[in-house]
């Protein structure tokens, strides 16, 4: 007598959730023009010596390339000072042709760096968020959350803050052409 094992019943497991909606991404802008004559915004919050030094170096590079640097130091983000900061950012966005916002080298700094770069892109102008490599994923996640998944993110080495001044100046020189390339500006 031969016995056959019963065949297991086939079941289908249905996914109980709908597929995610396709992500809509806001447009990303480029200059695609010479740098000379452009008003280039550079945003910092006064917290990171390393980024302020890079902004200082890039200011000299921009002037040498015929551009006009427009530097913004942001303040607090809540209360009356936060309202004032928002007004200053809005005025800065209106005053520049393109911008770099930095520095994302901690959680909240990265969030505001990205938010301010997104504000520039929302003004139909090219922007770059400058972050250190440790915070690249956070910057990209934040940009996606804000609807700007294609935001240009310039990734600088980490840690940046503890480096000697000469090394920071070399980093500024190394990454300046990458910034220009990302916004589509030619020298």
C-alpha cells in the first residue's frame, strides 16, 4: 500500500496597503550661464568656523570670477526672532540669482540648511545645500520630505570643524568648482 503525502494548499497573501503614490519632485534649476555679473547667495548661521572660512574663501573666488557675493547669516528659527529670520531669508532669496546654503554638520543645522536651499529653489533659482558626509542621508531625506528630492547636495568631508585653517582653505578651493558645476555656472 502506497501512501502519498497530502499536498499543501496554496494560499495567496495580499498586501494590506495600497502601493505608495509616485513621488512628485519639484523642479530643480540651473544657471547654465557665465558666473560674471550673477548675485550668488551664501548662507551660514554663524555656528561653524569651518563653513564661515569656506564662505570667506568662496567670496574671494566669486569676486575674482566677476560675481557679486550676497552673504546671509541666519538667526533663530522660533518666536519673534524666527519671524525676522524668515523675512531676511525671503528678502535674500529675492536678491540672489543662485545660492549655497550651509552647513549641514549636525541634525538641526542640516535641516535648516536644506530648508533654506529649498526656499531658493522655490523661488525658481538654483540652490545647493552644503553638508558634511555624515549628514548626507539626512539632507537627502529632508529634501525629499520637503518635495525637493532632486535638490543638489554638495557633500564635504566629515569632520570639518576641527580641521586646521590651511586644510579648510584647500577644501574650499577643491569644492568651489563642484559648487559652480552643480548650479550650472561657468567661469
